[in-house]
């Protein structure tokens, strides 16, 4: 079995967040019995989905306003 760490289908993502937010995130993951990787995959997916939805709605509202 190939782990995510060694899988060519996965990539490591790193960044810096405030310590308090990181602690809350780790505690939440432990309470929910999910890995940090699983939670990040969900969070990033939802973040991008929300951003693409808001981009689509803002583009359609500005595009439909004028016929030049």
C-alpha cells in the first residue's frame, strides 16, 4: 500500500499560521479522530469551492450589466 507521503497523486503543502489557530486545528482534528492531512484536504477543497462560487457570481453580475 502506498501512503500519501509517497504517492505521486499527493503533494505536500506548507505555510505559517498563528500558533493559537494551529493548536485549535490540532485539537479539532484529534476530537474528530481525523488526520491533519484529511482536515486540510477538506478545508482547502471547501475554500477553493467557495472562492470559485463567489468569483462566478461576481463575474456574472458584472458581465450581465452592460451591452457595449
